[in-house]
């Protein structure tokens, strides 16, 4: 009888579902660099429950956002990420989050080769010529002539902490600036 009462009581407790919690991207780069969002361009934590706690999108997860950066193979690039302080529902309701970012510059989209950012800005060669395998331009280049190009990959991921918050869609915009260093 106590079990039935407990189950019936749980059925009538209010459960607040938060709608999708997302971070969109705004990417700026000079025309000499080709920046392409390979995934959907929105870091989406999905529908969450009040007091759910820490919700993570790890580097290895399929929800991790992937951005390719193509440029001259022998140049360095600088990537600066300017995230919002929190995901916002409105001026009085926010969700704290921690942003993660990593890159790989060995010529292929491979999260296992990724180097994590320390801070919001990182500079690196667009192609790491110390990695294994032939460079991307060894077969005649990506553009079929002219200056050989290479691609680096940027990965965006993170976690949010869901506490006693008002239900709704919490959003934010991550500004990403890419330039030659």
C-alpha cells in the first residue's frame, strides 16, 4: 500500500521541463580564409529538467560542433572565442555554462588528435607538418593550382548546470574570430 501511495504521489508532483538550451555561432574571418561550419552551427544541450544538474557535451560526443578553417598551408592562424557569460532566458534568468574548445591541424577531422584551448585565444599553424602522413597538397593541392591550402578543424563543446530555474529556452551566441597570425 505504501508503494502504491508513493507512486501515485510521484505522478502528481510538478516537473518543469526546460526547452532546448542552445549556443549559436557568429563567425568572422577575412576572405583569404574559408571557414565552414560542418555540423549544424548550434551547440544544443536539448530539453532539460529543472534541477537536472550538470549536463555535458564532451569533445568526443556527436553533438560537438565542428568548424573547418581552410587557408594557406604554411601560415599560422589565430582563433579567438568570445562566449557570453551565461545562457539567457531573459534579463533575470540565466544558466551558467562552461565552454570547451579544441583544434586539430594535421589535415583531417579527427577529434583524437585535438589540442584543447587554454583560454579564449589560440594561435597555431594551419597545418602541422610534424604529423604523420603526406600533406593535403601532396596530390596537387586542394584548389588544383596556385598556393597549396590546408584545413584545420575547430571543435566546440561544453557543459551547463541546471538548477532551480524558470522554464523556457535559454540561448546565447558565441562569437568566433579567425585571422592569419
